[in-house]
C-alpha cells in the first residue's frame, strides 16, 4: 500500500471519529449549509389576560387556544393564557415581553400593580388590547389614556366594510393578501368585509393615536339610536407609543368566526410582534 493511500485512509478514519464524537455529545454538525435558528432559541413570552370583571365573552376559551396556536405555528411567541390578575406585578411581569388584554370591568389589582403594569410598558415592553379591553378600567384614567379610548356601546353586529387606512403596519400589511392560482401574491383593495360586533368609542381622538383600520360608514345605518359619534369617525384598530413601549388595540374579536378567520389571525400576529419590537 502506498504512503499516499495510507494517509488518505487515516484522514477519513479521524474525520469519522470526530463526527461520531460530536453526535455523542449532542453538538449540531455543520455540513456547510444553513442550519437555521437553533431549536432551543427562547421565543418571546406573551401574557394573555382574560379576566372578566364585567361581561364575560363566550369566545374567551377559543381565543386562548387560537392565540397559543398561532404563536406556536409561526414560531413568533409563547403564550401564557390566564385570568389570574396577580401576574400583573413587578415580579410576575419580569418574564414577559408583552401583555395582551381581552378583559372587562374593574380588574382586581392594587395601585402598586397598576404602577408596575404602566412601568412595564414604559420600559420598552408591549401591550395589545383586543375587543373589550376598552371596556375595562373606567375608573382608572391612566388606563384610558394608555389604550386610547373607552367602549361606548356597539351599535352594529353585522357584516360591515372595514377600511385599511395604513397597509404598511405589520398588523395590516398581510390582512388582504391572497394567493392566486399562478402563484403570484396579490394585494387586494384597501378594505375588507367581516361580520362582527362593532364598537364606538368615547374619550377617543385621532390626535393621540395612529389609526390603522376604520369603519366604512356606508356599510352601516348611522341613524341607529345607539350611535353617539357625530363626526362619523369609528376607528377599529390603532397604535401609539407609551414611553419606550408600544401599545396596539383592535376592536375586532367578538365572534368565534372572527378568531377562526385567517385575516384576523394575521392581524394579531403582526400586532403582537410589532408590540414587542420584532
């Protein structure tokens, strides 16, 4: 056997031993291609609070299930769903990157918990309010300022047209994209139809928030007795900054069908990720 062949065989044997050793120690083996994200990379943590101190929505269990599922499916975030308000504390909030509310009424938290919650957001964390999150904390003005307004009845529960005022935001940029047969991604018109319970708001002003979605008033009856806004401005979703943090609110999400709608799920994924600065 020539010296060259012997050296080649020895080199092959050493390489095989090294690969076997790496596998035995649980180390990933780089074969020269992309390995992707490490499978143990920690995902952002989201606290989803569904405490109902007022009206309790039947959709809450489904909403918990779906928010967890879309977080896992997109590898975007991990969700802790609970109605336990004790987690809204300085210690309890330390592990989370964002808090999501689907709540009603005056939640049973102390003044210290309220301060901890606001400081959490001001420090650079995220807050997302869904549907009745504006039907919460009427006796706490700082919360109303944080979320951008308060629920003031729901004049309509029907199919409506929603205008997309800003398609550049992560919560709206994918809401109306569909796949055509030939594979081209097409962005449709700047509105969409959906059946849901539609809120109006008091203590709301566009000067304090950036509106993303609004009601097309041509799709509803403005003469209903419960209609209070004379300016015909019915915002549906918006965002604002709060200290170093980010606040997002969407009024959609009353009906189970809405939570099962891929457009609404894309809306939420974009909202939560944006709130966490991702």
